[in-house]
C-alpha cells in the first residue's frame, strides 16, 4: 500500500515537472514574439522613427519663407510602411519646419507656396508693410532624403522666385468668356513637356501666373473639364507668337500683357 502511494506521488511529480517545463517553453516563445507587450507587427512599425527638420529661404536674399507647405512622401518600393507614409506641415516665421515619427526609408520633400500672408495691423491700428518673404511666390522645390537610424536636422532648402506672367484672354467675336477658364502652362524639358502651376482666368479675362519656373514655357488656355470644346486662336506677347514659340523665363523676370484670343470649336 505504501509503495502504491509513493509511485502515484512520483507520477504526479513527473507530470507537474513536465507541465511546468512546457509552460516555460511556451513563455519563452511568447517572449520572442512579444517584447514590452508589443506584437512583431507593432515592433516593426515602431522601429526607425525619426525627426526631419529644416529651414526654407529665398535664394535671392536668404530671407526665410513663411507659411510654405512642406509635404513629405515615401518613395520606396515595395516597402509598404515607407511607401504609404505621407505627412505635411508649414514653415514658421523663421522659415523652419519639423515632421516627427518618420520611419527609416527614402522620401521626397516638396516645398510649395501654399499660403500668402496679408499685411498685419500693428498696435496703433496701422497696416505694417508686408514681409517680402512671407508674401513671396516661388517655384515649387523638391528634395530627396534618406532616413536611416538617426534624425535629420537643419535641412536647408532654398527656393527661387521664378518669373511672373500677366495678360488677358478675350473671346473671339466679343462673346462672353466661358466659366472655369484656366491658364495651363507647361515647361519644355528634355523629354517633352512638364505641367506647372495653373492660374485661374478672372471674369474680366485677366490672369496672373507667379512662381513660373525658369526656362522655356508654353502657355495654354483651357476650360476646366472641357479641353476640346475651345481652342486658342491667337496668343502673342512682346511680338512673340506663343502658338509657335516658347517664352524664355528668367528668375525674377516679368512678362506683361500677354494677349490671348479664345474661340469655340465649330460644330461639324
């Protein structure tokens, strides 16, 4: 009787040891998969999060550019986390900006003149002169960076003012201009043409294009959503036939009084 009880106790002891060992193995495997309460997927998304900061200035005078739009987009393929990462912010009064929690990877940073700051009133109720940098129109600038294991601080980006084109569009035969009329300029590049910033045509036919990239520019006028119902009949400026020639724009140059005659395509 005594031997039977001892044997049962021995069996129970062995079973307990085996269960405890199995529990230890399971716990160890769990610890490999989960660290600090985070799953492997969560760990991956937390690895390599860094800060990118910089300053934007005008090349012509090194003045800060205020309230410029900063867009950061991942350009890696097919790394899903970086590919899907996108964020944006604005420069402050010193032209500085910061974006946090950026994963390791390659990114395209685009600086765009999103906001124009109007003159502000001082304490006496008088209007202060506008800050030239705050009111600056400039050419959209892009820059590629690689984030790898560390923050990127004080990234300096300079933008150029570009050119300015003003003019007027009239309708052939004195008819009213159609709604949603826009100036759709393109830049002549090595492999063809590249669209640049558009500008609306006002109700009186006038338009202003600012921040035009330097180089050869082609002007086009279209009705938004109806590109084939109208066409440019004539387009001239300073003796240049814009239907046959391009405009050579220099940084800071202004081209005035472009004259464009718009016409409706005849019904067949």
